[in-house]
C-alpha cells in the first residue's frame, strides 16, 4: 500500500457514534493519525465530500467520480473500503466499478460491518462486489455500443462477457449469440454480404428482431448498396429519434444518394460518376414501389 484516500463529510455530526468528539471531522483526524502512525511512509490524501445531502446517491455519484478521477487509468490496483454507515456510498462505488469507469484498474470493494452487527468468530470485513449487477451494467454498455453502430466494440464486449462465468448461467448462450449478431452487423457495415450470411446462418438462437435482416441477407440481396441502405436507414432513424438534427440531415443525404444508386437501374438509367439530379427526389420518395420488401418503413410524425 502506497497511498490512501480518506473521504468524509466535513462539518457534520455522526449520530451513530456520538462518543466521537468533533463529529466526522474528529473521526477523520483520528483515522489519519492512526494510518500515519502504523505506516510512516504512507501518502494520505484528505478529500472532503462537500455535498448537501450525503445520503443522496444522485449527489454523491458525481462528487465521488470527481474525487477519484486521477485513479481512472493506468491499471492501478485499488482497494476501496466502503463505509457500512452510508449504503449510498457503497452503491456509488459499485456503479463506478461495474460500468468499467476505472478503465483497466483492478478495483476491489470491501465492506466493513458496523461494530454492533459483528458476530464473534466471523470476519467483519468482506468483498462487496456484485457480479450480477456488473454483468447487467456491462450488457447495457454493449447494447449501447450497438445503438451507436459501434459493432466491433459491441462484439468485443459480448464476447468478453460470454467467456466468463456469469451470475445467471442461462445468459451465456444468449450473450454468445449477441456477439455473433454484432459480428454480422460489422460485416454488413464492411459490405461483406457473404460473411454476414454465414454468421447469421450459424446462429442457434432465434432472435425475432433479426427476421427482417435475415430475409434481406438470405434473400440474395448481393449488391453492396443493399447493405448500405439498410445500415444507413438505421443511422438516420436513430439520429431523427434522438433529435440530432445535424446527424439526421447528413444520414438523410447519404441515404438519398445510396438509394438513388440502387434505384436508377430499375428505371432504365445507368449510374455515372456525375450526380444524377433529375429524378432523384421522385425515386427517393417512392422507394417501396421501386424496391419492394427491402426498405424499412419510414418514420412519420
């Protein structure tokens, strides 16, 4: 141990331990003196948590994150003693650890029983990590990567989860299938229809939302523009739903260009290096008539 961070609520009384003189400030001073007495070379950082409501998780989380910002990276080995008297602090640290906020750091959370709850012959400190919660948070992160169209990142996260023992073992098969779905989307994004078809064909789990994608891929849609239309439409739809106007306009423009390139041959025209403007709007406005069954429904407001 080379460094210790001591966090406390300054200027407040400890109602559960009224015998301490000076409230939490007095407890902090006594703890720091004890640490320096036992480990003279130890670096001690005193970090007051200045929050209006110490028992409010919404106030505590950003304050603790700011306090521990310097420990986020570098792969440090961190041991965190979470106070048994403040469950919100424990939950805050569980969230930071479970969401991967500490990056590559090896973080272990410890919980210490309050003296009145200790039992003779039993340890009064124990690890306070919660694998089930962390799995849920990491799954949420992987799904968020899919929504951002970060297919490679989602595949990596799903594969990492599937390779370890899970709190709910029955999740493993589904998580492994999601890794393959992310891989298929990555291949589609790279316009590799053959690779995407092989990956989707090897899925052993039926995922109903993928039925339309399976139909598109397995139906012989071999043109690169088919994949581009499918993925670009999804990007536009997501940006429009989130009211990211600039992104939505960009994707709408790209979508129009891609769909025109796909639809021109159906109207007896040949794509050329020069942009064709004459009938682009007409073709774009009637995609379902020109390319039945392959274009998602357009959103209406």
